[in-house]
C-alpha cells in the first residue's frame, strides 16, 4: 500500500509539473522581469517633421524617452552622444525608438528640432524629437516617465525648468520599466541590456493561446 501511495503521489506531482510546463512553455511568463514603474499617460506632441505624435504611434514599440533642449551646452550634448550609440546599435530594429522631448518648447520649434536632428544624422521616424505645450511636456516627464519630481509642478509653469540626465525605458505596452543615468557608462550598459530583454517580451500575455494552441 505504501509503495502504491508513493507511486501515485509521484505520478500526481509529475502531472502537476507537466501541466505548468505545458502552460508556460513558449512564453516568457516564467522569467524574472523588470518591474513596472509607471504607465505612460496619453500624449500629443509635434515632431521635427511637423507631424502630430500620440501614444498610438508608439504602441507596440519599445522606446527610450529623454528630456533635453537644443541650446544646452552642458549635459545634453553628452546625453545625446550616448543615445546616438543606442540608436546605432538598434538601427535595424523597427520596434525600437528614441523620443526626445524639449524642455524649452518656446525656443525649440519644429524647424529648430529638424536642424538639430539633421545635425545628428538620424532618421526622423526612428529618433523622434518632440515639442509642444510646456505644461504637457512637463506633466509627461513627471507623471509618465518619472524623470522629475512632481512636487516641482507647484511652481508657475513659466518658472519651471527641467534639466535631467536620466532616460526612461518604455515597453510595448506603454509601461516604464527602468530609469537610467544617461551620463554613466555602467548605466548605459544596463540600458542596452534591458532593451534587449524588453524587446524579447511579447506585446501581451499569451496565456490562453499557450493552453489551447
């Protein structure tokens, strides 16, 4: 009796293990993932081509978000030199974008952004430079991308100025998965490593398909 009970118990455990392998095999639900830090809120900005860019234009794509301004002589050139390396690494990936938001939209017109983008030699649909309403740009930086302290929004918008060296990594579902110092080599290495991981993730759960297909 004891041997039979042990045999049946072993078979039951094997069946349970096989069931979970059957469910999760073929998807990435079992893997340790980067945390979800925030959800990108709906937005509407204008790019260097004069096109309206909304959240719908980046749905299903992974992107890196940053904030800069074209007249910056300090950290911005260094940040964008580092982002250019990221751009070059994933140049052949249509599902990886860079979104650079101006913190000085009064100065950074569409024409100025185009000149800036052209000086970097980047494709407009691959590296997107955005301008728009200052309050909307700053709201996205603080609420969506977590790149500035929301407490700073208590000042009059005309007196606010974001100057951050951090990048945000956003996945295909519009979720922020990491924040990185754009001036530190080790942080940039981690960014590219995390980009590779997020690119491998599917756009949504395929739990049902895994069972019935």
